[in-house]
C-alpha cells in the first residue's frame, strides 16, 4: 500500500492516469550549447533561453508501483 495517499505523484487507479506531458523544448539542446546543432529547426530541444518552455504537467502519468 502506498503511504503517500493523495499526495502521491503517481496514479492509484487507471481512471486517474493522465497523458504524458509535451516535453518539446523544455530542456536546452546539448549540441547547441557546444556551438552547433545539426538538427536545426527540427530539434526537439530549445536553442537558447528564448526558446525554452516549461510544463508543470508531470503528475499521475504512471501507475504507482506501491498501490
């Protein structure tokens, strides 16, 4: 049994499951930081802080293993 109850970041039932978040451009591109990204506009990472976006939608995207 999960001891975290409603504070658990994982779903305890299938109906609590949410879609996985869109992580597109939520992290800086390691290649771009080294000077050149070969993927250009198709890169899934941000090329500088102006392209960086955030998401807070990380909760309940997987079932709790302790439930």
